C-alpha cells in the first residue's frame, strides 16, 4: 500500500490508499470541513482541516480511506 497525503492530529494519521482510490469522489461532499478534494483521479486530504470525524470512510466503495494511530 502506498500512502498519499496524511493528516496528523492527536497521534492519528488519515490516509488515502492511492493503490485503491480511483477517484470516484464519493467522499468529497461528505467532509464537513472540506478537508478532502480531488487531484486528478485521487482523493487528497488537507492536513490542517481534517478533524477525524470518519464520515467519509464508509462512503468509499474500495475501502481506500482509513485512520491509523501513530
């Protein structure tokens, strides 16, 4: 798995698996802080905006979004 941009906050890391993400955009509109955006065919997260609400995670049809403890 290759990890694309991450957000660290409170010892956590929000990741987008760029081997799985194909740019469907299902996650983008669900983010209450507009931390997610598209860059080409890949979802990206803006580090300073993510609040780890996890609203986007179940929307991903290929399970490319996750939060990991560091």
